[in-house]
């Protein structure tokens, strides 16, 4: 077994620490009491030659991670990292030097720090590295897990949509934000309109809005008790981004916690920053994301998945200005959405991309109006602020779309979630108030396992044309997962023709609508 210094550093520096006093369990000597993996395995941020592997231990332990290109684990290689209290027992390791376009089987075992001869049982996962050639690629995307009080009802099969995603055997899954609902309490029972009961599994951490680090961690752990989630995680790499509910509904940096919904939740902190810091730590502990030494905690990044697909993961939450009226006529801090630094990165990364398709994973749609403070019917939560020429945050998006056109960047497609229904939007400059851009598609999906709501109003600034929508009837709000309005999307890129086929699906894996896009040639 070998472990390079780089591989150890990518775990966050955990590989060579952990033997200090206070971490061991002095009384542990019986082999029957072995260290255990508590919440399954995850992989993520997979490229042509690397991928991140995640696990969690029930006590301080050394995680031994071995991988091979065969299920029999012949010719295996290995690394190690230490699961410590500082990260709630979680470990993340970047496996490097992997062969391209290959199934990678990995297994994780725990070695007890107090008694190194005691090793726990192994768990096995797998992922496929990105191809180096023009091989067909597929992925799924969606967002919004365990929201609006709809948790794990074992009698109804739990979060069954994750099993539907697994049936598609995608190369990776983009979780488009709201990976948890830290701000929404989950009650043991909810009465449905037909008189039946939705019976949630409930833990202490999900019984109130999260405020402490342990409560934020508990939200992530709750989702990782669902058997459908665990099965998908072990077989499909996750590309994770965050949105608002990882912290609290519709938050923006520096927001005072004084809205009516904040007062109902009885937050002890006066502003969102303290919540944000704790939530971000828990998010990065529990998501199989690469560690970025230059900017720890960064969510936006590029994942290259071979010659056909580059994925640009955006962060539409951490760098925005206030969720105000969004009617500024000049670009400045109050109209930031991606923010100048992230926007400059995105332009540069798009310009450098040589992939056929540039997949822009956005946690919020561009052309849908989303209200910030629903109690006062005030402010913009997303980009759109209503019909007309670009104002506020739309100025930043208009600049980005103009850049993409002028730089000759082809085949950008936007994938998003957040609004709790599924839709396909075609942005047409001929029908837009701002017209200095090339046409593009935006596909909306979700929720994965949360309440479903009716469709939002389209803003004509960038000319979105509604090509498909499935949502509840007007006036129906917060429909349970039992109502049949849970959605994800599937994308297939053909290695021979390079065409992209996007299919919108529901939780039963039924195809609702699809379109095949031809790649534009430079």
C-alpha cells in the first residue's frame, strides 16, 4: 500500500495526524468492537485520472482506501487518511493516477487507533473515470432533498427517486443545491389531503432549524440514512453545489435574521454569517468535493469529463449582494450575483474549454422570477426582476452572455433546479429585451424529495420560451412526494454524433419530454 504526499494533503492534512492524547479509546481491546463506517460511501468530482472518495467512521480511526480496476481487487493500490473528531469522523481522499474511461472499484476499511490490530469490515463502492477519447457520456441532475418537512417515510420506500436515478447508471450526478434543508423542521407525522399519514423518521438534529455545527452535520447524516441515497452514492459520483437551504431560506451574505420567518425559527444569532460558517464546514465535510488549497470552502469549480463534456459548477449564493429590489441601472456590489471574481473565472474557464459541450450547472434559473420575502412580497431571490431591459443582477448575466457570443464559445447549456418543478426553456434573442447573445437552452428539474410548487413567472429580459413544464395546478403548494411531482433529468451525449439528448423524468423513471441538440461547429 502506498500513499503519496499529495494524496495525503488533499484529505485536508489528515493523513499524518490523529495519534494525540484524548483521541484513542483506552478500554478497547475486543475484536468484536471494531470501528465501523456509519453512512455509506460516496465518490465525487471525477475526472480522467482522479476521483474523490468519502467515508465516515464511528470513532477516531485510520481509513484504509484501496482501489482496483476489477471487482476482484487484483492489482490493488491504496492510500490512507485519518477520521478525526475535527471533521465529525469524515474523511475525503483524492485517488490520483487512475486510468481514463475505466470502472474503478474502491473499498474502505477502518483501523482502530487505540488497537491497530483491530480492523473493521469493508464497504465497497465504484465509479467510472472520464474517457480520454470521444466515448459516450451520460449524467443526471436535480436538486432539493428532504425539504418542506418531507423526510424519510420507510413505509413509502424512502427517497425512491434516488433509485430511479441509479437505474439510469449515469457517469455522474449533479446535485444542484439544497442538498439538505437545514432550516425546515421534520415532524414525525404529516396528514395528507387524502387523510393518510406521512410518517417521517425523525432525529434530534432535524427536529428544529439547524444553528449549531452539530445540527448542520446532523442534517447531512439524516439524508445518509436513506437506503436509496446510500445505494446511489456507492455507485454514482456526485458533483455537489449548494444554494440557500444548506444555511437558511433565501439567505444572502450579511443578511440580518429579522424576517418574519427568521423570527419564527427563533435563531439565536443576529445575522446569517455565523450560520453560514457552520453550514459551510458541515457541507464540505459531508460532500465528496475536492479540497481547494488556494481558497478553502470554494464551491465553484470546473470538472472536465473528457473531450465531450466540461462541467462548470457555479455558486450563486456566496458572492451575491442583498436580495433587494434588484433594479440598479449600473453594475456594482448591490447587483452582484456570481460576483466579479467568479464571473471572471467562468469567462476564463469557458474560453479555455475544448470540450464539445459546456455544461453550466447553476443552482438557480436565469429567467424565472423568484420572490425573496414572500411575507412582504418584496425583493428578488434569483436573477430575474421582471420584464424589461437588464437591471440589477441581470446586468451581470447580460455581460456574461455577451461575452460568450463575442468570444465564439459554442454549445453552452444550463442545468438548474431550485423552483420545485421541471421545465425546459429556450432563450431566444429575437424575443428578448436584451438581444446581444446566442440562443441557448436551460433545463430545470427537481425536487428530488421535497414539496412541489406551481410554476414561476417567466421574465422576458433574455427571451425564455417555455417548451415544456410539469408542475402542480395553480393554487396547489407544497405537495408531498407521494403526489407524483418529483423530478430529475437525464443527459446523454453520443460519442459518435456528439449530439446531446436531454430527457426530463419523474420519480418512477418515466420519460416526460426530451429534446436532442446538435452541436454547433466552430
